[in-house]
């Protein structure tokens, strides 16, 4: 583990202990670390098991229950269906890369929006409103195009996989599907 990663220990009493500040912290404090892009790792104080993902999922659960959910029920159902599915690894990678692309777009927008800030570092409300009026439809269009391209890529990939499977299975000494039907005629 790199020394720059903040270590948080979770004790059997469910309390979280920040080893950098030598103090107990709450889930809200961990959320703040995430918002500040602070790297951290949560370890079980007794076993040493990495609990980081579990803690992050707890934060998501609290946020989802808190009023304005990010995920719809159908989306969560679809995600659950991918557990144990042959495409589970690919789906995880796809979601991660999609999130990275979205964050990059957001960062570019923030860089572009710096021109709308006054000398106090605060956005001018009028300029910000104009900027967002133009950006929101553009982003929706870009995301729609991205999703359509991703869908087309998956269809192409599926077609290629089916073709490869046919090629592999044709090399086996089994009759082709439907060949029995032809012999019966």
C-alpha cells in the first residue's frame, strides 16, 4: 500500500478510525474524502480485509435513499442481472470507462466555464445561465450519440463473436444445425 493513501480502520463496533488524524470518523466524513478526491483505503481492523468497496457502496446506498436517486429501479435491476453473467467483467469495465469519459467531459466543461467567473472566483449568474442553456442540449446530444455508438459497437462485437463461434464449431465433426432436418426429407 502506498504511503500517500489514507488508511481508515473499521472496528468490530462498526466505528471508522482515520489513522492520519488519529480520530474516529463517520460515513459522512468518508464521503467528504471522496468528494475531495482523497485516496483512502478502509481495512478491517481485526482481519486486515479491504472494506473500501463496501464502505463506498454504503455511501451510495445512503445517497440513493436520501431523496434524489441517481439510479432508477430498472437500471439497478439490469445491473443485478449482470452478476454471474458471462459478460459481468465486460459490463464492469464498460461502466467504469463510460464514467471516466463522462468525468473528462465534465472537467472540460468546467475549464471552459472559468471564463464566466468574476475576479472573486464566483460565476456571473447571467453568463453562467447562458453557458448552461447552450451546453445542456449539446451534452444531451453528445451523450445520445455516445450511447448509440456504444450500442452499435456491442452489436458488432456480438456479431463477430457469433461468427468466431460458428468457425470454431464447424471444425468439430458434428453435423451442422438443421442438417438432421435435411436428411429426413
